[in-house]
C-alpha cells in the first residue's frame, strides 16, 4: 500500500519544522525533529558525522554567528521504503547575516517512532556547481 497522504504531510512538515526551530534558537526542541541517536552527516562541510542530539546542538552552538539567520526548505520528495521508514530528499537554502545565500540538498531517512515521524539520518550535501558539474569540463 502506498504511503498515506497524512504521513507524507507529516514528514514534509517535520522537515520544515527543523528550520523554524533552528532559526528560533530552540535547539532544545530538536527531539521533535530527530531521533535521540540521529546521525547528522555534514562531511561536505568538513565536519564529518555528528551522532546524537547533543552533538548536533553543540555543533550549532560552536558555529555561533556563522549559522544562517534563515533556513528554508523546498522541493520535498518522499519515497516509502517500508511502512515505518521513508527516504526524503529536499532542497534547502540558508540566508546569512550579510545577505549571502547557499544551497544544500538534504537526504533524510525518516522513521516512525510511535505515532510520530523523526529523522534518524540526515546527509547535508553542499550545492557547489550548476547542473551538478555537467557541461563544465
């Protein structure tokens, strides 16, 4: 059976909630988005894999003013893997305090935890070249 529309909406809103919480500085509420043992892969940014909510929060605090002032997410695609696990891919862009912007692709594994969905693995891929480098050889 295909993933229910209600579950697709819940996963999409979960992905959106991340930006709202981070931008508000509500890092203590990250358990509303991620599992306690989340693996947050920011290898594309030279930070490797962060494991657990404390590591994710500590990394955000360490980055301090280097964090975007606004996180935006769009183009969310949700693909069912099993009844309790989906793969979600989305585009994100961050606006920095100086007005500059950057773009990423989020690759998320989202699992059902009780009646709710949580991200158990997030890979953040930096967007560095148009067309993923095609035609720039």
